[in-house]
C-alpha cells in the first residue's frame, strides 16, 4: 500500500500535531518509517529489484540522521516516538 494523501494527513496529524505540520521531525520520521515498511515488503518478494533496495537503504539512512537529531535536541520526544513507532534502540 503506497502512502495516499489521506494517510499522509493522518500521519502528520498524529505525529506532527496537525495535518499542516509536515516539516516536524517526528512527522518526517513517521512517514519514512511507513515508506520503509512498504518497500521492505516489496523487496522481500522481488529479490533482484536493486533500485528499490538502494532506495530503501537511502531512506533508512535519512531516518537514522533524523533520529540522531531528535535524540540530541529532545530526548523525551525521541523516546516517546521510538515507543509509538515500535522502533528498537
């Protein structure tokens, strides 16, 4: 399932405060996580799709950088977001 505009608005409302707050760190991390989950399922079935695999690696790197930034700036928010998204750290 690709992210639809409605699902993006729902994500931004849940993690960013409102649906217009698309630039917040928490909302961006949540969106990257959803995309990573979607691409991971695709790559499991399509072993030879190297471009999707490369895109997946890039997304994981972007999410990692944003998580490091959030950890440095707001530790409580970082921990709460990890718990909400089910990421392990």
